[in-house]
C-alpha cells in the first residue's frame, strides 16, 4: 500500500473516532434531556428544561396534597397537608443539572457521560423545605387546644381550717421540639405518601405538695376598710372584686397582679356602674369602687412585708385610708397593684366582706419573723392645697331647676413611712412611697333650658355670681314658680363671668343624692387617668 493510501486510512480512522461520538452527543442534545436521567422515579429523557421543570412541579403539587396527621396530647389528631405546613421544593437547580448532562467538558467527556447512561441511570432526589412560622402557627392554633395545662395544688379555707386541693400534672405540645421534628421529617424522612407524626409532648409537673402547703398556718398581715357610705352598685363592685381575689394561693417567687385577678370590668364579670375618678371628676363607670379592694389588699401586703413591685396612688384623695396608703388600678392607663411572694413558703389570700360593709384581706403563710418584730405604717402629709374658686357650667339641654354639684378635693402631697420595732424599740424608719393628689374645685352643672325669658335671665344672673349655693337657691325657687332670692352682697353683675353654654359637665355617679355628688370615700377610680 502506498504511503498516500496509508495516510488517508489513518485520517479516516481518526475522523470517525472524534466526529462520530460528537455527532451522537449533538443528536441526543437536540432531542432534549438525555435518556436515563430521572428525578426520583420520573424520567426526564427527551424533555426540554421547561417541560422537565413543569412535570416535577406538578408532581410536587400533587404530593403536597397528601394527608399528614399530627398526633397531639392524649392521642388527639389534627389532619393537615404538606401545603398547609408550607412545604416547598427546595433544590430546583437539579433541572439545570439534569439538562447539562452530556453537554459539558470535551467531546470525549460528553460522549462518555451519554454512554454511561446506557448502563446506569442518573437519579436526582427531591429536597424539601418548610415554613417554620406556618408550622408554629398550626401547632399553636390547632394542636395546643388539646393541651392539658398543669394545675398547681391550692388551698381553700373552710370553717377556719385549710383544705388542700390536689394539683394536676400537665401535658403540653413542646412547640420548639415539634417544629424541629416536622422539619426533619420533610427534609429527610418523607416517602411522599400520607403520614402520621407523633408531636413532642412535654410533661409539666404541678407545684405543691400537702407537706409544703401545710406550712401555711400563720397570719402574716390583715387589714380592713369600710364601705358603709357606698350605694348598692358600688357595694356590689367591692364585694365582687373581693370574691375574685379570695382563695388565691401564691408560691414562692410568684407575682400577683390585682388587675388581672379582677378584670375585665364588665357586667358579665359581675360589675355595675358606680362612681369613679376620671380627669379630676367623679363619673359613672363599670367597676366603680374596685380601688377600695386593691387599697385594702395593699395594706395587708405591707403588713405582711411582701415585696410590692407596682403601686400607684389615686388622682384625688380618698378617705377610707390615710394619704399615701392607697393603691389605684386603672384599665385606661394600665395602672396595677402587683406584689411578689418573697417568702420561702406559699401564701394564701383570704378576702371577706361583711353585712355591715367591711372588707378585710388576710394573708396567711409561714411566719419567719421574730416574735418581737413589729411593723407599722405612718402617713406624713407634706402639704395641702385648697381650691380657691368654684366652677359653674351651664347646660341648655337641662331644665331650670336642675343643678348637679361635685364636691371639691383638697390637694395633698404625702409620704408613707414603714416603721419597724424589735421588742418595742424602733430600729428602722423607711419611706415607702411619696404621693401627690390633685386639688379640684367644687363644680356645678346648671340647667338653663326654659322658654321664659325672665327665668332664663334670673338663672344666668345667679350663675354670674359664681356662688354654687346661691345658684341652687335660685334654681329651686324658679322650679317652684317662686321669686328667686337676691344675690349675695358683692356678687358680680350678670354680664360678668358667665360660663359658655355647653361647657363639659361632670356626671354624678350612681346613687348620688339629688344635687350633690358623693364624698370622695363614695367614689374612686375604676378608670384612673395618667397623673
């Protein structure tokens, strides 16, 4: 064979080796993803990248409709789908990887990759992510309803003796651990079928044993106030608030919130409309009188020497305790009376009201103070501010003869001192709080509605004197059809000092005698404003 022929044969052989596989690979690529490429058990062979992606997405949508049963406390089941849990396909890049098989590297590498698929398929596994917030929401809203909360052992007082009520062990879904369980399942253990998962349930032991509660036998502190001047509605509120607190057991370190114990202030919770302080006035509100409950409890807590963590005084002075010895609670301003059981044993709060309108709180516990240890509290009035005028409002929607009066309040600044004695000798004196109370003038709302010009002129002349007692006399006379009395000497003329009609008028609380608002001890905050 000539040298030329030999050279031609060698060239032809090399051409076949390098070009034929390349032609095979190119032909395969033009027909889509190579045969033998799978996502799980789905063949992608012959499909374009978009066709393959759509097929897998349809499959994911279908399996995300499977039924997943979450088994909560006591075998209670909640059925949801992976879609409800926010399960999603997380490794979508495998479609591009599948499409790239046989298209990268040199011609030999590409040919080899395509040839290998004839002997062993390339299978990509799906990976899933989950929305942890959605899982937590489902656990909270649907699974936790089956929780059995631990109930601590408590005390009740019957015929002067304590009775132990046994507690109950709790079983609750551990949300953090259950979220992790569900996430791990979908990331690693899901076989793409219906499944049942036992959620992680935590056992919460109840607090309190008979031995521990048997320590509660000593009176740590007791205090009584009177609500004899209160009307029926306010009295009912005091009794209701007292009953809501009575019987509470606090373990060492527990913080008690008076507001949480007695709220909400609603008819459904046993409250009536009664007088309360609001913005320097006495108004009707649901729960009027509740602050006498918190104040009485405050003084019992002080005598027990428990730790007070929050206390606020009223906006205006009250008379059922000394200045600075009160404790207001308020729904509108968030005021509360709170204290902590800082002893080494449980304490029990007993609250009682009597037929003669006395309210008493007694705190029982384990007495650890020396027998010679005594504590008392002294109120120190630092200053008084007296109102220097009266305020009269007119109201044309009320008839002549209508006069509603609210009493003045003296302003106070006062301190409360804790005095400790040991065997009769004073050993310490500590200021517990400093309180300020607003001064408010005596006010009256006067009806001036009439079709009689003479009567209108007479009542407005009386209003101009800025003398509430004279206004009441004139209003009574006009209502009776009698001649009004003369103005006091030195009173201003009718054109002077007449307040604008329609000025805001205070509202007399429930049970108020005609023409006179209650004294401070008959009305104090259910809704105390910020001071």
